[in-house]
C-alpha cells in the first residue's frame, strides 16, 4: 500500500469510500463512525442474549475478543495486530517480573506506543489520518493501569495504599483470555474510555450491570442528542471556521481578531472530540458497561464510562476545572499511574507523560509546557487575587466573568500547538499575538506572592 501523505497512509478497508465521498468525509473518518455504529448494533444482543445470567464469563470474553478484533481490522487493517502484540508483551512481563510489573509494563506499553508514533511521523508527518496509534493510546492506559493494580494488590501493603488504590488492587494476574478481552472489548477498543480492570471484570461477570432501565435509557438518549448536535457542528459549522492559524491572512490580522477567531475556531474543534467520546459512551452504555452503584437518593450512577463533562469544559472559570472536565478517563489514568506515584514535581511529571503519550511532535510539548504554566498561574491568581472579589455578589460575578473569558483564552491558546504540530509555525502564531498569555502566566507565577493573602486566610 502506498504511504503517501493523508489517506495514502491509511491501512483500513476502502469498502465504504463511496459513502464517505457522499458525506464529505475521509475514508478513515467514515470507517471509524461505521465501526462505532456497528458496535452499537452488536451491543444490543450482547446486553440481552449474552447477559451474565444467560452465558458464562468465558463466552462473553470470547465474544468481546472476536468482535473487537474484527472492528479493529476493518478500520485499521493489518495494523490491528499491534494491539495483540502490545498485550502479549505486557502479559509476559506480568508473569516473569511480578515484583516490578508496574514499572516494566508502563515502559513496555508506552514504549510500544512510542515506536508507532515515530513510525507515523516518518511516513505521515503532520497527517491527520486515523491510525492504530489511537486504539493503542487506550490500550497503553489499560495495560499500565492494570499493572499498577497488580503491584498494589500483590506487592504493596494495604496500609500503604490510598482508598482508590486499595479499591482497585488485584490479587492475581488475569488469564490470557481475560486480558485480551479487557484490551479488545468491542465497545471501547476504538476510542475508549479506559476503565479499571476490576470494573471491567465485574461487568463481564455481571456484578455491576444496572439494576433497572430508567437511568440507562436516559443516558443513552442524552448521548444520542449530543452526538447529533456535534455532527452538525462538525459537518456544517467547522468547515466555515477552520483552525488555519498558519495562514498569512490570520497572522496579519488584528490582535483582537486573532484572539477571538482562535477561541471560536477551537471551540468548534472540540465538537469532534465530544462526538467521538459521546458515541463511545453510548456504545458502552448500550452494552451494559458503566454502572457504578447507587447514589444516595437511590438512582443509578453510570459514571464509569464518562469521558468528558461538556458543560464543565464550556462554562469553567479556571484551568483546573477545565482539565478535570476534559478527557476524564485519561486524567484518572495519569493521576493513578503518575501523579500519585511521583513524590516531587507531580504536575510537571503528569504533563510530561501526557505529552509523551500523545506523541513526539514539538507542538505537544509546547502545549503541555504552556498548560503546566497556566495551571501554576491559575493557582497563584486564585490564592492571591480571588479573595479580593469575595466581598459581594456583584464582585463575585465580576471575578467569575473575568476568569470565564480568561479560561476560554487560555484553553484555546494552549491547544494551538497541538493542531499545528511543528515548532516554528507555532512560535510564529504566538509571536503574532505577542506571546501575551505566556507573559501574563509568567507574571502571575513570578510576581504574585506564594503565600495566601490575609484576606484569603480570613475567607
């Protein structure tokens, strides 16, 4: 197969090319959507006919493996074998090096993903074509988190574990069929979300299947509506306002226009991710995965498969809230495998691993360095300036309005390098805006006091 830029790099099926052409979608996007819709159709009989009450866990495991691999093969062709190979390497390490399983599997899974990232950069530099690195990013999370759960349960003492680590600690290695089922589960192999192995095992065995259908139907309907809205934004609005920040027409525009256009265009870009994540959530919900027990009022909690809090992202007044609401499953993985394990420089370690996980384009590292700066600046501002705006409802409203606008600008400004990829073009865009957000962020970190003000202590 040709390895030209764009879809020439794509290894998946071309069967649906006419459908993609009619919809104005590339073949990789068409296949992705087709596979997710197929997974939804498969999930319906899987939830009912292959319910844990009707069949054994082994039957459910085998069905998950077969269907997951078929979908991967259709969408990514021969590249699907990489998910198997990555899983087998980690499975072997779990049995050979049990005392260091968490470190070894973290290195193996992230290292394998890194090799594929580099391969893509060599043959499709700067391309946006979907390839197997997408699913591998999810399996890297699954395999490394599983390894940490094994280390917590089989090596560490219970008194050394925090409540989350204790809850998900595992006392035995999964069998090969259990591991492959977890990695290849057809309803989240394409784009996740990553869930804890223990939650998945309980789903397969029937321990966390929802008790009723009311919440299940409500969640499914909500996700369907959101997907419809995002499709409209993605197909109709986004093409009218593309994030072409490298073009001379953008670089030569006025400062205010560049900032406003940047914020608006990247807001539309987020709809792509909301669509993919909501569709993935819908697939898992229909399959029966997501139930997380009962809330205090007796209603069902289906939060296991949450990937984004859209309202939280779009209405947040701080970078912390924004990042806590975006790609929730990845944040949980970074917290469990990096933040809680790094004794110093936790925030920097999280951003570094996150950039490494995304790939090796310079833009990723610029983006996450910028994000780390904004997080520290946000802490300084909240610690020192916020107390002065808590005297009345009006001042609180003014502070929230200012931080709302500021957070919109920070989010867009930070994401620019991830869309451009390259170092020099990104710097050119930042220079055209006088690096204003970097300057403000550095000023907040350097000049604002590190200790809370007297007002903060009093409030």
